[in-house]
């Protein structure tokens, strides 16, 4: 019995140990993003286009899907994210030519379609805000030491208020969470309806059971 308890405790501890071993080197800041904030999603889409798409893609998303979900017309999403260079039915691809990432950065920049599901929005938010310059004046990041990614929000950090800088990182995190699961809010809304239906069904079933057993003596 003790052996079984020990093995069960070990199995429970393994996911937490793996998460701790593979997690970031610093404590994550809460992103506090809100998928229901459509203005934030729109700002995040524009910021992603301006600061991230030079290297990164969202290959599992199309422009028209983004437009439909965050409240833009087809013309608006092409103008604000693609600057008229793509069709509304195109996938959101990086503007970087093949091979350039390896030549310039030493690695191919990853697609970010599922980054929020893989790392979480707190990680993305913290990563964007954790850049620092080392003793040689080179950019590094407390959340991912040795990162090849430059500080893309440096201009906002230097020339905007700390609140605006934090909001920009939050908007990008919010947008990437939406991209990771576009139907998340619909799924959550549907979940409450299913739970409400099951509760009503439970009540009706209980009333029906009482009616069936009303004349039966125990």
C-alpha cells in the first residue's frame, strides 16, 4: 500500500517538476489581458504587424478570419495588417525572405500561431518587457537568456510612457492568445449554456423520478 501511495505521489509530482525545469528563469508578470476587449485585439493585431511580422508568421490564420473575429472589414484587415500587399484569403505569413533569418539571426524565427498555448500569455508579456543591455551593449532577455530576438518594442519603451509600453506588450499578448484558439470565447460561452441545460435537465429528471416513485411504498 505504501508503495502504491509513493508511486502515485511521484506521478503527480512529475508534471510540476518538468514545468519547473523547462520554465523561464524569472517570475512571470501577469499579462491581465482580456479576450473580450476588442479594441485591445485590434491594437495587438496592428502591433504584431508592425513589430513582429518582419520575422514571425501566423501560418494557421487567414486575414479574413482575423477580420471577422475582431471587428474589422476585409478591407480594413488588409490595409492595417498587410498594407495592401496580400489578399484577404491569404495566410498571415512573415515578410522575411527564406534563409534571411538563419543568415542574420543564426536561427529561423518560429511561427507564433500556437505560442500562447505553448508558453502562456504571461510568458509572452514578460518576455516582451524583460530586455536589457549587457556590458557590451548587446540586447539580452531575462526570460530567455541568449535570445536571438532583438528588442522590437525598444522604440515604444523609449518614447512612450511606461503605461503605454506595458499596454503594447499586453495587446500583443492578447492578440496571440486569440490566435492560439480563435474560438475560445465562443467555447466558454457555450460551456455555460451546456451547464445550465444540464442543471435544468437534472431538475426535470428529479421531478420525474419523484412522480414515478410517488405511489411506491419503501
